[in-house]
C-alpha cells in the first residue's frame, strides 16, 4: 500500500513524500482510515511502529478540513505523553507533516521556565502536545482552556502508569468535553490501563499490529553473562570489536549513567549521559549531538526508553538489565525501527538472572547467549548469587547440549 491510497489531502501527501515516506507501516494502514472516519481508537503497538504518524497525519487532515472556523485561538487537539523528549518529538512530527497547512502546534513540558510556553499559547494553538504535570499546572493558572477540544490523544498509556502519572491523566480527562474523539495508544495493556481505556473510549476501533509485549523480528537479541565489575571492560571490548560507531546504552540509575559516560570518555570515546537530573538544555544538547552523530555513545536511564527516535540506530545496549520486563521491550525498540535491522546486546550479572527469566516469559522467546567473550561470568559470582550453571551434558544420542539447554538449567536453578 502507498500513502496516496489512504485518501490523504495533497498538502499532507507532499509533506510525507518530502520526508521520503512511500509505504505506510501496518499501524498507519489500519489507524489512519478509522481516525479519518472520526472513530475512537484503541491502538496496541510496540514502540518503533510509526505510531506518531498514525495519529498525527489524520488529525492534521481533520483539523484542516474543518477550517478551524470557531474560536481560532482555542485548542482543538491535545496529545498527552509521559516525557519531555517524547513530547518534543511529537510536536516536531506535527510540524513536519503539517508544514503545508495553517495548523499551529505547540509543546509544553516541565523542567524549564514556563513563560515561553505561555507566550506560545497566547498566540493561538490548534494542537497542543503536553506532559501531564506542566499541563495541569498551566491549566490551574488559567493559561490552558480545553473547553473547545475536539480530539484527545493519550500516548504511551502504560508508560504513564509506570511513571506514576495515571492520577494526573485522570485529572486531565475530567476537564475534557464529553463530546470528543479519543485516540488511546499503549504498548502493553495491564489491567489498570485496560480499565482506563474502557472509561474514556466510546465504541473504539481496536488496532493491534503485533502481539502485546513482543519484540520486533528485525532485532537480533543477545545475552552476555558477565561479572558486574567487568561490564565496563566488556562494553569497551565490544565497541571496538564490532566497530560500533553509534549506540544507545541503557542503565537503571542516574548515577550509573553518569559513571558509564565518564568511563567511556576516559577511554577516548565521545559520550554523554541523559537522565532526569540533567537540565533540559543539557538533555536537548546531548540528543542533538547524538542525532547528528557528533556523539558516538549516548547513555540513558529509562526516562528515554521511548523518547528517543534516531534514524539508523543499529545497536542498543542494556548495560543493566531492567527489573521491569516491559521496559526491556521499550528499550530495545530504539533499534530495528520501521522494518530496519537492529541489534540489542544485554549484559547480565549473577544478580540479574531473575530479571532475565521475567523477560523471557514476557516476550515468549529465549534470547541467545554469547559465551565466547573475554569476560565470562565467574563461578564465584554464580555461587554468590546462588547460581548453578551446569556444564554441557550428553543426551541419549550422545550429543552435547547446546547453549539454550544450559541456559534453561541456569534459569531453573533460581526458581
């Protein structure tokens, strides 16, 4: 299918084509026609599927075709998203797809002064992209009026839950007009998110392009069992051996992100860390340098797991395995996007084996182990973590058991 077959107006088609887009992704094929028919939509799609364009493109067409006749300064559409990085990228997408249309957009988020955002709102905004905290703050101050709202998008709903924003989301929803079109997107559907969807959607069209919590087949996943103190050395070894010139590395803590970036810089690798304690200016500067490949390595906490959209990012590292299995899916979704091939490398120490078990249960597949590397997990570490990894044994046919069989036993020893 081509974008030209989706009954899009010429100004949007020209904008899309100028970005090099020809074939819509599966979620775009399924979502755009339903949204153009003014249907509520429940979209369950993993990160990297082209979800932003799936709602931004039809929203721009709807707003343009209505000519925004009434109260031009009123906000007609609201996109609520969990992080500053993601909010900025969504706003940029509206600007790109709507560059040939007189539809104005703005973005508001916390962590920076509010005055420039207030000034933008006063000039008149058709599409507002916002994070929950700053939106509620500006609503409370009287700077945001949603009484004329026609389209509401809740993006990354499960991430809202993970970050503790669900109550803020409910407060925003309570202020919206009852008569509206609602588009609800989530990569996973835990019970609380499903309950929320049921309360704000009316007879929705359901679009599910991949199984819940699955990983893209285009991503080659691998596990390296390694002692925690050796992770730094293994990382440097792989960056050099695999000739990786551009990669995103995830860690569980802000302190860990800073430490890894410092260690890489000491080793002569141009790197930077991005996390919640960094100023907005520092975060945007790091993202810009990473996107234009001035930075070889960006180290991030999970706040950036869904907020970074980088073209041709072929490698992602889990320096620390996440303790929430869904986070693994979101992290590695930064690579292998839009049908491209990608690689996700995860370091696992003895204490992280339980996390790996949970990830395998969620994604319903066993991630291959790379055993041939210079810093293997020591027996001392395995015993300290109550791990018992058995050596290859012969089966009834005299064949040695492979790595997958050994790994299953390694997992079972922790149950």
